[in-house]
C-alpha cells in the first residue's frame, strides 16, 4: 500500500518541481517621469510580471544613463510588482534609462526609456513662459497692470445697460460701483 501512495506522489510531483524555463518573472514596464520636486529629479518605476505564483523572486539592474553606479533591484517574496526609485541628475540633458535582469536569479527582459531634464534656471524660464494670465470670473475684468506673480485684481464689469433709476435719482458708475443717486 505504501508503494502505491509513493508511486502516485512521484507521478504527481514532477509538474510542481520541474518548472519550464520560460516561467521566470519578466520586466514588464519602465516609466520615467519628473517627480515634481527639483527640476532634475525624476521618478523611475520598474514593474515585473510573475507568470506563476511560484515565480517569487528575480533581480534587475537599473542604469540611469549618466555614468553613475548602476542600482540593483531585488524582487523577493512579498515585494510589490512595481518599485519606484527617485533619482536626481546632476546636469541637464537627455538620458537613456535602462533596466535588465542580472545575477543568478535574473528577471527576464530589458526595457529602455528616455528622459530630458533641465536645470533650475531652464525650469524657471519654462514656467514663466507657460504661466497663463489669470482669469477672472464671468462678469469681471482683470485690472490692467495688477498681475504680479501670483497676485492680481479683478473688477466687476459694468452692466450691459444702465440701471433704471426711479424718482429724482440718476444712474452712476464710479470706481467699480454702480447705483442710483
């Protein structure tokens, strides 16, 4: 009886023990975007795909494209599938970011992305150029020469037609005020 159980276990075990060579976690996505902090600071997101629940770990190497030391990424049991790295470039320019598998438990695949970063001065000029003139609500007008940085003044537009005043009063409009006197 024990031999039959052993034979059944032996037959059932190979599919779980011998995994196909293609069942390795692979590098699925690489995205690089400005972090919103310093002008040369970026967020690099690397995502892996685990084909089966048994594909628990893999290692990758991240090259930022500026000649700095590559960073090792280790995906282990319980790690999220996406890792985000904040990186600051020292000089402005366009860089090729690359991630690929490395080591004995290498993730499969390679991904590349390009990012252009500027200096603080370039960023300030771009912001200045793209800063839109503030908009006043409907029925209001931006006061000339009141726009300074984040500060500005809006004044109410006069009505399309004068108010109809009763009795001995007359319509007036002065310094943003209207009425009957």
